[in-house]
C-alpha cells in the first residue's frame, strides 16, 4: 500500500516536472497561446477590480517607503519639472535634427509623442514578482487596438513595449527587462547607441556600443533614435524621452564604449501608461 | 492533510487569491525599493501542511497561473515553485516542526531558493544583459520579507485549513501535555496527570 502511494507520488512529480519543461520549451518566445489567453481573459477583470480596490493600501505602503527614503517631492514642482524636461528634450532633439534628414524620413514634427500614433491609456494591473523579469500587465488589449511591438510611455518618458496581447490585457516588457534593447541617441550631440538594462537595477540603464568620437557628458538627455532603413526599423518612434546620462567617465567610454543612463520614468512604480498604437509600422 | 472536496476548493481559492494579491498588491508596493514576493511563502506553507505532493501540485499551479496572468512564457514559474513546494513538503515529512520559528525560517530560506531558481531558469534561457549586483540585495530583502510574511501566512492558512490538518503544531501538543496537578481530595496524595 505504502509502496503504491510512493509510486503514485513519484509519477505525479515526474509528470509535473516534465509538464513544466514541456510548457517552457513550447511557449518560450512564442507569445501567448490559447490557454494563456483564456486564463488571462477570465482573470483580467478580477485583477482590474482588485487593482483598483487595493490602490489605497498600495499607496499607503509606498508612502511609507517614500517617506523613509526622503523621496517625497512637492507635486507642483514635480509637474513643472516634467513639463520643462519634455520641452527641453523636445527642443534639443529638434535642433539636433537636420532638416534634410527629417524630410527624408518624413517626420513632420518632433516632440514627446510623435504624430501618427494614437495613444491608448491603460492601467498597470499586474507586475512580475521576481527580480529577474521586468514585465507588467496592463488592462488594455487587442480590443482597444493594442498590438505587439507597440511602444509604451508614461508622463515621464519611455516605459517599454508590448510583447504579448490578449483581448483585454497586454504584457509590457519594460526597458529594464534583460531582453530589452532600445536604439537611442544622446541629445544634442547625436551620439547613437543601444540602450540595455542592468538586470536587477531598473534605475540604471547602459547605453552601449557608442559609435562616436564625441564624448558624452553627464545630465545629457537620451531619446529614442527611431532609425529605419533597408526594410527594417526600430520598434520605437524617434525622440521619445528615455532618461539622462548619470555616469559618463571618459575611461569607460573609451574602453567599453558605454555610459550609464537613469530612466525618467520610475519603472518600479508604474500606474497609468499610454500605448502608442498605430504609427507607421507594419 | 485530509483532502476533501471542500478543502480542495479552499486550496484553489487560496492559490487564486494569493496570485491575484501578489500581482495587484505586493508586486506594486516597495519597501526599501524591493517588492515582497508572497508566492514562495504561500507554496511553502501549503507544502508544510500537505506534504510533498500537495506542495508540488500547489507550486506548479501557482506558477502556471502566475505565468498565465503575466502573459509570460509558461513553465518557468511552475518549475521553480514546484521544487519549492516539494522541498517544503519534504521537510514536513522528514522533520517535526518544533518551534513557531520553523515555518517563517523555512519561508525565508525557500524564497531565497526560489529567487535563485527564477534566475537559474532565466540563465538557462539566456540573459542578454549584464546582471547588477543589486540583484543580490533584492533577493536577500525578499527573503527577509518572506520571514515576516511566512509568519502571517502560516497562521492564516492554519486557520483556513484547520479541518483538514491531521497534526497539531508541536508547541500546542506540548502545552496540552504539560503535567498538571489535580488538587487532592482529603487524605489522598497529589496525582500528576498527563506526564
């Protein structure tokens, strides 16, 4: 009897382990499948309600954290700073862009959100609990016009891009996720590179593969470069503010061709985001 | 643990509520810049109450639901939490829980294990970016949070699953078995009961 129980237990365990590996190998890199879509569709309204209901409690806990950390900022000054920052980044990008190039890529204006995109506002209803992934789930999906690869921003700047969509929800892979790579440029110098995360530290991004002799200085802004050519193009439109350079030692620039960037958006505390749907892709 | 349909329904409800609470609350609050991860502790406590099989099945279910709701690749979370639940169940089957500190300490240790496990799965699938040393701090803080969360979860789940629990905690048993003196009736020697 006992042996039979042990055998049954081992069989179930083996089945679960094999099942896990099978799921992993079948679904990795495939986006969402039918089962996942079904489960997410059933639970996303519950998640949405729970998210709204728990917001006061969340805010309270976060308030303690922010107070402890002396992070509390005057809301009015914060708003003013954001407006000024956007204006500064927008104008720097505009100055830096050559009019002829703009004509070539048919950009008719530069700014925080490029023309041709329809922003869809969504709320973060779920977040990956481990330090290894930087994904959030939002409460808008294909029913709202959201598609895979749509860029996602919030009031501060670029947040990430949509990597999976169901009818009523979507997964946003943040720019701090290890799988993220954003083509970016420093303004006003125009130095270009690829912005990659430092896993586990969403406040530190690394602008890598700097392809310029020009040195990059601290406090310079970094925006999406939004390159296109030979049939391929960046997922992100040009000139979306990303962050500012925090560390730019000449040694690091020369030896490793990289500088450190702090994102404008607080990737740990996301609430409302905008998905830039449409655009010129596809 | 005696698994009746009623208890199974309770466990399913606990798993769903745990995952939704994690995604909508715990993952979105920060203490010292780190979000607590309640799911390994939940799986550990279920494993402690139910043994290896219950722990493993609950771990698999929690991971599967988590991956589904995050619209993430399936299997990674299931694999790690399955191992976590199994280890908790194994502890329960091999050792007696002598102290009230054991469940929270186990939650802490196995949360540390689970976070490393998530990292191992990611490394297996390929991490394309440098790993910050802050990951270590985050994992350690999550483990410390799990110590305190594990305390509460253990007490809550013991209450919710009480009808199914076969064994009472050792401390309670000791309390019950503590020798007590019955007042002697006239002319009789004191009698010690329960020794």
